[in-house]
C-alpha cells in the first residue's frame, strides 16, 4: 500500500469524526435544554447539554484562549505527522486521524461558541463521569489505539530508521 493511500485513511478518519461530532452537537443543541438530562439507558446513560470552557472533562487549564491556541497547534502537528510519517501501518494513521478529527471538532466549537458542546453523561448510584462528546471519544480511542500499537508491535517502527520521509 502506498504512503499516499495510508495518509488518506488518516485524513478521511478525521473528516468522518468531524462530521459525526458536529452533527451530534447540532442535534443536541436543537433538542436539549441546558443541564436537563434525558435518559437514554436508565440513569446510566443520559444526554445532558453542558458547555465546557475547560479542557478534557471540564478541567480548568489555562483559560479558553490558551486551550484554543494549544488545540490549534496540536491540530497542525498531527496533520503534519499524518502527512510525513512513512512505513507505518494504516491503523496507526487512522488512530492519528481520530485524534485529529476530535481535536478539530472541539476546536470548531471553541471558534463558533467560545466553548465546547458536551452532552454524553454516564454514571450510576450518585457517581457521574464528567460530560463529554463524540470528539472526546475519538481522541480517547485514537490515543489508546496508538499506545496499543506502539507497545504491542515492532511493525509500527519505520523500516529504514527514518520516521519522516520525503514528499
């Protein structure tokens, strides 16, 4: 498989994540009231519209402008990695594409609303995980997949001791 085709997998994954993320957020914004949970699977899975001005899981981290700049830099770096990495399996680039798409989905929210739309609310017995969205799921799955691929296989190492190839 050519590097160009592998690259395409990463970028198409990012586009799919952005599309799913933004579509679900628009549906939620059009149908839910702020902080009014709607049960999906009993009390375990609910949809609850929440605005997140912080980082992952609503953690305060440098303020909205710092987060926007940090996310924009991450988007650029991951885009360059997908473009420049050679001799890596497609799944590695798909994982990077998931992270890229998730970061871009949340970055779009920061540009449009000044904060991120969150709505997936899970928990039980008085304990709730911080509310999150589809972009957060893609970032998490992509990150876990990268760790698994990196730790579990020598196949992701470049074949010629050169991580970054030419054009």
